[in-house]
C-alpha cells in the first residue's frame, strides 16, 4: 500500500573526521551538484530533503557535524534523537577509517539500549574518484563494514558515485527499523518540494 499521503521525518546524523567530505556529500545528495569551496563545519549544520523510499515519503533532516576532537567532547548533545547514521571516511587517508569506531561509539552512547542492536548505520568511503591517491583497498573497506555489521559504499561527492544509493539504503534501513518497533505513521500534508534550506548553528 502506498504511503504518499503520509510523511515520516528522520534525523540522519553524519559522522567522521574533519576533511573526509561530509559537507560535500550532503550537498551532493540534497542539491545534486558538487561544490569544493565549503569551509570546515564548526558545530552543526542542518540540511533538509524530502525523498520517497519504497512508496514512503521521508523528510530527511541531515545533521552535519564537525569532525574535531573538541566537538566530539560536546557533540553528544547533538546526536540525541538520531534515527540513522552515516559514518564517513576518506579513501586517501586510512587513519580516518581507524577512527570510525570512536564516532560510532559516541553516537551509540546516546541510543536507548533496546535500539542499539538494530540501529541503522552505513559507511561511506569517500573520494573514490581519487584513484591514484587511495590508501584503502576495496577489501579493507568491506572488512570495516563487517566489523561494524553494516553496509559500505565507495562514494564520490565529486562525481556522485553511489551517493544517492547510500542515502537511500540507510533510509530504507530506518523504515525497516520502524516496522520492527512498530511506531505508527501520522498523517501530514503532502509536499512536493525536493530540498529545504540549511540552518547553521555552532557550538
């Protein structure tokens, strides 16, 4: 049965080290274009996009977070209420993959115990277009996914490779998670906009 007359809202949090390309990936997904001139996120930025996944319309509220140690110490207040997460690492910097566990654990620390086992995560291995500079093999990427029990996507914010697919996958997992915990869908007015404005806030 189609759910076009109902809308879900999903708080999707994007985590990873500084300079892995979180902001450009979000911009690529929301606006379907590449920009390389973003400044480092200082606190959090919020982007908004309406998308239909499996006949269910979702208002995706995408929280972009700073990737600094300073922000991580206070960032948990922004993670609360997250309903899905994309962990982002840089294929040209293997250290960013080694840090994924701390980002995942920081988010899990604010997830209710009963939700941890089925919380929706995926990993984005960004900068797949920089073939000559990569430090992480496809096999290593998959091993990180196996370690965390989640799907991995080699993506490129520059050419769009797998970006939409990765976002749709984590949103599909979010919908599957809702069916598991049986949260009712509430009616809301139908909308036909594809993307919303970005609001900025700093810690």
